[in-house]
């Protein structure tokens, strides 16, 4: 019996048990029955977490776009694949059918080929949330080029670092972007980035806002005229199961962002299977994930997962506050959205606006409400449940990561009873472990510790681009033979999981994963700064916001401090992007350090959260006196 569509709790447990006792048989069946293969695999799974090395469906041949597009054409050709809702509500929505998607992807793929892009080449995509973003991604996959999407809110510096790290040959971008009432000079930012990227030979520019832009002779070309002459037929490149499909960067606690590499077959199988079940997607549903395709959520659950299931997936160009805070609900009503997947930070921002606006809209089409990106707090959970779901749509609090490729711990709606703030049960095939600080697995219920996964799943990232050693150190060295997630978690009395947050130096701001080190590096570039440390502190809307402790070379006049605050935030914005700006900056005479010179962020975290009653043991500090000083001056800021 196929477990492709899980319909009740008994079936979930059956499938789960089988996925643990006979993982290879389990995944062999899922993969055989629901996808299009040019050749079947020689082995389902080979793995060794000590290397680490994982292969799924080794030897199989396929193209993911045949699975996401071509195979639907005979039955679903006229069905809407991508439903594009523009930034401006007055502009008409676009219904792109599977047939049209096929033609547009093929044309784009042929343009890429004409421009000399071949299997294995890296193509950077820096495009706002317009249909061409999804189409570029799929066009790369069609010809076996490895896409590296960079979120269009990132700065020139962040873009150039990512382009160079992956050695991209081509950049796809747009003349600009609409974002609420603003327009963004995307091409200008790209031009600035490209000054540092000698490897980029060609740039394709999509016209979106009709801006006057610079076109560099011999490098830049408008996409539209190239598409006119391109054929709408393109034979797909036949890929190996383990050929890289894409690179996507995520922040680490130190150093460069990590280019996570996802490969083809396992990623396809797992994202499709989780999409089907975590959203209980059925044929006539309209599914909407509000994320940007610049993040993993968009890759897996706007593009690949939904399209592999022949779904209608909404792409929204704008922001929740434009033209007013009713926009999300306007879109739900207008397109009769059945599944709505968003982030706690958006839920909190909308909740702050009250419920008057919501009452103007008919939200009765909603069946499933998803949440992802950070722990959802109890208040937001109830607000979402009461006011959006009207207590009848289950909340799917789905925990996963860029590295995991797909949803890992989640309720299955209408199957798993939900519990506020709990991601509930592992998805089928996922074997979590909660570990104590000494590396011992905590068995049984009512335990709390570090969250690891002890067995491979099909969509685990296979490496960090160009740095397998770092991949090993980051994820596989803290605990033997386990993937370490960087999150803390607890398992309650019935075995439900609650994610308690990051245990490393990654801070999640408005659902964006930010490493402290790159931000500190940006701050330290300021000539007046001697040293800095960033911590997160609780924030009503963003979940966490950033608090910076900064020591100046010369503390000087405090009248200069406001000017410095502005300059420092500008630097951060230039180096990383506006999302990484600090909410609070405190200038201090020093930072609490251990004897080995490590900044004790634990203490800084407590001060930032105004929780100084119990600072714990500070006796190991080199300079314990600084703590009181920081507390007193914090009260003044
Ligand atoms: C980190 C991964 C995967 C989608 C977007 C974020 C946090 C994600 C949840 C959740 C609690 C969550 C974790 C994780 N996180 N979803 N439902 N409950 N925490 O991807 O940028 O790679 O961030 O986001 O801390 O490690 P990402």
C-alpha cells in the first residue's frame, strides 16, 4: 500500500514505523510510484555520517523539470501552475498555466544555452518575486545549470560575495523591483556588485519597472528580445540523482555564508512528499506561501514541491502592509487560497493591526495555516488560530532549515492533533534525537537538549560549496554520527517536540537567519570601532532583534554617538542588507571576556533582555567589573 498521501493518524504511525525500520524499502516505494525517472536507481541509500557522505537513489537519471512540468501537461496543461499577484493590487493577477509555464521555461532555457551556459555551470539569480524568478530557476534546472538564488533584498557586497564563492558565470537580474510604495534600483545594486565579480561574463536583465538603467556593452542584455526568437521546445538535460540542483547561502555563526548544496533526486522526492502531506494538498486547492524564492522556503514550497504535485502556487510580489495591512486577506479572498504558509514575524505584525481589517474579508476558503522560520510564540499561535483560521484550520508549525531542504518536524493537518508552540511530531523518515551537553542521547519523554537527526533523509544538503571540511565541522563534529541542527528542543510527555531556539550564535530576526560574526565584521570596519558583540533580544514583532555592544577606540563625546549609530547601521546595511541593522546600540568601555578571550555573550544576552537578576557564574571572566558598568550604562541608553 502506498503511503504517498497520509490521511489519518494510524496511517502516519504505520508509515513512520516503516520509514524507520525499512527506510530503503519505504523510500523506494515513494520514489517509484510518484515520479518520472529516465532510469531507476542502483541503490536507494548509501551513507556515512563520519565522512560525511550521503547518496540517495544513486545511479538514477531524471530531470526535475520533467517532474514539475512536462508530466502534468496532458492532464493539467490548462491548470494554473503559477498564480502571480503583483505588488500593486490594481494590476491584474497572472494565471500561468502548466502549458504556458512549459513554453516559458523552455524558451528561457534555450536562451541560457545560447549564452553558453552548460550543465554544471553556476548561474546567480538576483530577481524580485515576479514569475521570471521561478522561470529562471526552472530554466537552469532544465539544462542542468546550478542555480544560486540571492534574495533581492541583499546588498551589493552580499551579492558579490555569493557570486564569487560559487564562481557564477552569469547573473540574471531585473531593471528594478517594486516593494510596497517603493521601487528598488536592483540593477544599480547588481552593477556595483559586479565590479567585484570578474567571472560574470553575461548579465540578463528582466524588465519590470521600466527604469532608465545602465546596460554595459558586451555584458548586459535585455531578456525579452532574446526570448522572442527562442524555441519553446527544449530537450531536458538528463541528470544523475546526485548532480547538484542548486546552491543556496545561509548564515553561519562565523565567517562567510555557507553555500548549501542540494542535489536532484532526493530533494525532489522529499519536497514533493512533504508538500503533499504537510499541507494536505488536494487537486483543486490554491496554495500560497508568502516567503520569497530567495530563501529555502520559496525553493522547496513555492517552486519545486508544489509544482511536482501539479499544484497551483501563488507568487506574491508585494509586502503585507501595502496598500494596507489587509493585503494578505485580500489575496486570500480574491484567489480563494486554501493553504496559507507564512512566518511568525508576519503574523505578529498583522496581529498588531487588530482585527477590523480582517473582518472585511471572506477567509472561508482557508483549510490549512502554516508557520515557519522561528518558534511561534503562544500569543501569535492563538491569534492566527482564532482570527485567521476561525478555530477550524489546523496550524502547521513546521520546523526545518536551509540545510534540511524540506520540512522535518510538523503536524500533518487534520491528522496530528496540534498543540500551541509545538512542531509536534517528526515527519515520516525523520529520526530526531535530543542530546545532552556531554553528547549523550536523552531517551524517553520530558527531556530537553540539543536537537540532532540521527539518520539521513532524502533532501539533506550534501555539502557546503567548495568547503566540505566546514560542512563536516559545522554539522557532524559536535555529536558522533549525527547531524547537529544548531537548535535546542524539548520532547514533552507525549513525545511532541517544541523547538526552543538556536543554541549557537545565529539569531533569527523576522524569520531571517543571521550570523553574529558577519555583522560584527561589518561594524568593526568603522574606523572609530575597537570591538563589538551582537546578541539577540526579544522583540514583539521580529521575534528577536539585534542589540550591539560596541567599544570605541576613543569613547570621546557622547554627543557623537547618534551620528555613529547611524553610520554603523549604514555600514551593516551596505555589507549585509537592511535586515541586519541593529535595533539598539550601546557603547561600552569593554566587553566581558573569558580568560581565553572569548566574549561571554550569555551575559550580554541577559543584559539586552533586561534580565540581570541572575547572571550566573561570572567568576571565570577576565574583567568581571565590566559587567556592572554595562548594566548601569544600559539603563541610560
Ligand atoms: C532555522 C533555520 C526553513 C525555513 C526558513 C528558515 C528556525 C525554522 C522553525 C519553527 C522554530 C524554526 C530554526 C532553524 N526555525 N522553522 N517552525 N520553529 N524554529 O530557514 O534560514 O535555514 O533557518 O530557523 O532555528 O534552525 P533557515
